[in-house]
């Protein structure tokens, strides 16, 4: 039986921009599917840091991503602010920058990234990413998932943690991207904590639209991923088995199911306006 995945409230991904220099098929951030020039402001990053300090959140990791985060005009200032938070408030926090490593501009900026930041460089050279999931193949468009419990979510909120973009806090980065296309405007404007967990309430809205719901790796969970011990066990399993579970579902084209075709058509006609964090 499919196990339940809960959010990890000590890990977070900051989607600082939906601008990118690549157009990868099946992009989780919907960069080519739903173009946007939106980026987080430095003030929003500083507000996030202040919330973290006030609520005494000692993040296990803060991952900075996009889009392509190195193309944010304030990327060095953003990283400097996060480093200051780490040095003065949470010394064990890992600050990670997730980049595609593609192009002269990105490579030039990467040379300026402070040593306190871990760089996760996928070194992409093509818009074809075979290990991506069919993010835009909605489970609700697939008969085999018609009776699914979408509140069980998938591995991403548990292992990657919660997400903040310019519209607020979400259970994962895919949910943030889905929201900006469909215009639900569900982003929380205040940092949630494990004591007042609320982001799981969004699973029913977003997971029914997300191709990660049926990632094969989800089925390898032995128990519900609801605490640090179970998360650690599953994280090790994920590292060991992820590529193996992907090998039979290599994506060589863009997959878009009917509900997404309609959403992208509506987005091109009139882009939803979401409230800001």
C-alpha cells in the first residue's frame, strides 16, 4: 500500500526566479511551459531570514534554485544574506546553490560564488533531461489513479523540504510552479513550523496535478515518512535506487495531459496574478 509523505519543516528550497537560460522539456518549474520574468526581491529574502530567526528555525539546508538562480540580478547579495544567517544564527545549516551550469554568463557568475555555498551543478547541455518526471501528466487525467489518496503526496516534500517563492510558502517547488499556472493563490504568507504544520493541507490541490505523484521511487517507502528517522532511511534508499527506478521511464519528449493543455492555453491568454509574499 502506498505510504504517506509529510513535509520536512527543517529543510527549504528558495525559488528565487523563474527566469532561465534553458528550455528543458518537462521542467518542474514550468520555465518553458509558462514563461515568467518573476523573481524574489532581496527584501523578501531578508524577510524570510528574519522569520527564521524569530521562530528559531535552524535549517538543515537552504537550497537556492530557479529557473536558473545565478541569473538573478541580486544573487550575490542573496547568498551573502543567507551566509550571514548561517554564521550568526544557524552554523550547521548547509547553503546550496542549484545551477544548470550552462553558458558563459552562468559559468562566470559561478566563479564568484562564496566558498560557504555548496554548488550543485547539473552541467546541462541539452533541453532533453531523460531523468525528469512527466510533471505535466496529471494523475487526475489517468484512469488508474482515479481513486487515489492525493494527500499522501510524494517523496519531494519529505526529502527536499518546503518551498518559498515570491508568492509564499508551499509544500514543494512543484506546487509553487503549479500555483502560478493555475492561479489558486494558495501560498502561505507566514513561515509555517512543524508545531503549526499547515502545508500538507495543499496536497489535495496540487498532487492530483503533478507527475511526481506516481514516481516509482515513492513505492519503495516501507513506512510513512513522518519523522526524521523514517526520512533518513528513505533518503538513503532514494540515493541508492532512484536511477534504477527511472530507467524504464526515460522521457524523450514533452508530456502534457488534457488538464495541463487547458491550463497552459489559459495562461497564455491571461496569466494569473498571485498575491506576493
